[in-house]
C-alpha cells in the first residue's frame, strides 16, 4: 500500500507498483473505439504507461500533453495513457488538444488493472479512481521503471522517464 496525498491530505492505494525486474501483470483495457487492448499485444515494444486520475484536472491534462511529446520523440516506445475516464471523453480530449501520439485507454470496465498495478485509491475523496504513476515495460514484458507520484497535484519526473527511454534506445 502506498501513501499518496491530495493537497497534502493522505490517501492510500490498494497496493504497490510492480517491482522493477518483475514480469508486468497482463491487463485488458478499453481503447477510445471501445475495442479491448492487452499488454501481450505489445510484446517486442517498449511500453510507457502513464496512469492518472482524470483528464478533467489541470495536472492530468498537462501530463497528457507532455507524454504526447515524449511519444513523438521516441519512436521505439508506445505510450498508453490510462485513467477511468470514459473512452469518449478521452477521445474528445485528445482531439481537442491535437494529441495523436499517445494511446488513451480506460480502466472503466477493468477494475482489476488498478488492483494488479497497485494504483487504485482506496480511501479519501478520490476512492475508486487511479493514482498518478508511471511504469515503463521493456520489450520482454519486464518492468524497468516505476514512479508512484506522491502528491496527486504534481507531475511525474519526465527527465527520469526520458533517460530510461534513451537507455533503452542505446541498448
């Protein structure tokens, strides 16, 4: 269980992020066209998973734009942006912002994602939605980077994420 905060008030997640070096838990998530996508469909690719509470917050919207930039500059990586927002809202947001390099996926049908990845918030005013976290998975499905953002109003550490992607590109 991770302790995170919202404007300094503590909340908890259901568990912890997957361990670095472990096999990433498989998942099924819903794309904006309502089709299902699974982790196993992306074996052989580096996958960046940007997990966040909702596109309706300024921090999440800013992070989506930053991850779109990261995806546009790292052709070897696929960037998933995961929230419990409905796929229609995700698609509308990306269209209105001109974001075409990330793949938005929703956990609204698949609560096991939040449980398996340890990111479901279990108490406080945001109970039942996902915390802000980033996970990088390598071509073999192994977790190579994780970040549980401690304060929900903060963005993840883009420099560390980019350095992990640059290390993967030069490997």
